[in-house]
C-alpha cells in the first residue's frame, strides 16, 4: 500500500485502520512484528511520526483529549528501540511511549502539545519485508478536536480475563478457598506501555519493580505461610482499576504496591534518595506526597486510556471516609511501621520515610494497603542499588520479614 486510499481518507478524523498485505512479508501462523526504528520531523503546524516495523500488521489509530494524545494499537509487536526513544519530541509531539497494553496487544501513545488531526496515514514497504508507518499530524483548534476520535472507547480497557492473571491456579482464590493462609498481593507498578521513571543509566522503573516483586514472591513463598499473587508477572500494562479488581477478587489480606521514585529538579537529585512507605489519606501528608499520588494516579492516561471522572470525587471521598471508620487504616499504618522498621536494615530511607496521600491503587476499604517507593531512580547511588541483584534480594527479605511481623502482631491482637 503505497499511500492512503479514498476509503482511508474518509476515515481521517475518525478511526484510521492501516494494514500492509500483499506488499508485505507473508503472514505467519503466529504473526509477530518488531519495531526497529522511530523518528519525528516537522514543526508546530505539521509533524510526521515514523516507525519501522519488521513486517506488516494492522494498526488502529485514534485520538484522545485531556491530555491530547494520538494512540496506535497493534497486535503482537515487540519494540527494539533505544530506551531513550520518545523521551523528547519535536513540533506537535512532546513525547511518546510504547509497549504491551494487554496480552498480545501493543500500543504507542503519542503526547501532543496541541489538539491535532491525522491528516495522512501511510504504510509503505521497505526492503526485506519491512514496512514504514508514517502519520502526519496537523494542528487544529480544540473545538474541532472535541474529546478525540477515541472518546467513545472509555469502556475498552484490558480486563483481568484478557491478561495472564497470575502464577496461581485458576479458582484458588474463589469463594471457598482455604482461609487459614492469608492472601498477599504484590503489585509491581507500571508495565508495558507505561514505563514509569527512566533512570540516568536508562533503567526503567517498570523493570526494577518487577524484578524486586519476583524476589519478594520467592521470599514470601519460602515462609510457607501465605498465598501470594502478583498483579503482573511480565512487562505488560495493567490499569489501576484492574489492580484493584485483582486484589478484590482474591479477597486479599494485604496489598503491597512497589514503585521507584524520581524528581525532575536537578538541583536536588544528588541529595534526594531513599525508600518511602505511603498509606492512603484524603489529605496528603505534604506537597511531595500529593505530587507523587498525582503522578501515580495518572498511569491510565499515560497508557492511553480515555479520561473519565472517577465515579466522581464524591465516590472517592465516600470510600476514604468509610476507610477512616474502619480498622483497615490502622492496619495499613501498622504495616507501614513494620516495613520502615525492617527496610532500614537493608535500604537507605528517605528523609520522611512514612507519608500518605490519595493513591487510587490504595483505595481498598477492606484490605490494608501500602505503596512502597524503593528509592529514587533519579539518584545515581539509588539507581545503582535498585539495579543490584544482591540489593534486591536483601530488600525483598526485609519486606517479607515485615509482612511476617505484621501478621504475627495481628494474630496476637486477635487472641
């Protein structure tokens, strides 16, 4: 397909579906393409985004507002691009991200500085069976853009049934499971098209926290006291709602969300480091905690999910008020105390190691939940530790020990 057909032209401004068939490499029984190159060219009136794929695949393109984004959905594409790809932009594009959005579904999310329309969408064959995908974006006014051509897709997000759920056998956590063993859910933050923070040595947060989560899974299993599940076991995106659903369907007794922090202000990078444990609160303990919650709560938008109000802030407030009335909040703080007590044996703590804010992923009225920022990837010393297998094992042992202490204390209180 050397250009855009009349049918595709008619779709500009709505959904654009591109595919290379006869001119591309033959379709395989299990098609898999690799993205090998990408580039941006142009100015703030017209900007071209180009990506080279090893073979032709169907590409669906649409736009979203709040913030302005262009979304490219593709099946089964892996990305062999430099990790710094997409960190900066040009013209109408400020940045872009890429990765798995669900099982066997890849996504590219392009952030734009202005509302845009897709003026031209082309796939052209290259040598060796490769294809080049090119989008031409032009600036338009906000009125014409509206909510974007993908605004009606708010309900289309990865579901638990569409993902490889966890390492546990199906049905193990259904009603009627053995309640003698507490259920611990480990939640490695970010994943897939949502990479999280990028460290100075081009280390992604999503990779660091997944590695620590796997170590923690092993350490908790060694204790032979808990049923342990992970919200993701590979580099795939999991929405915030799905993380909450995952915990709820397993009637979790404890929820641990793992992250790695970063700061943008270079004046404070060298001295800002260490681990922090966050609990849920409708009012942030300080401005840094508020900003952190705001950043983590934007994960779905970063991955290209359509924006919509969280069954309203009133609903969130009701959850938080209800949480305060329950002993769950006290148990979450007890868990935070145990974690800080043990983490200081294997990791450096931040200047304020216990903080609170309105993290969406912690909105679990019946499950004590904490979010652990393991360190600052923006700090070279912390990054060095976060990427050390020995350090990861030590931290995982500390967290596992803290979980054991927490349940020991709960059992003693119950008696």
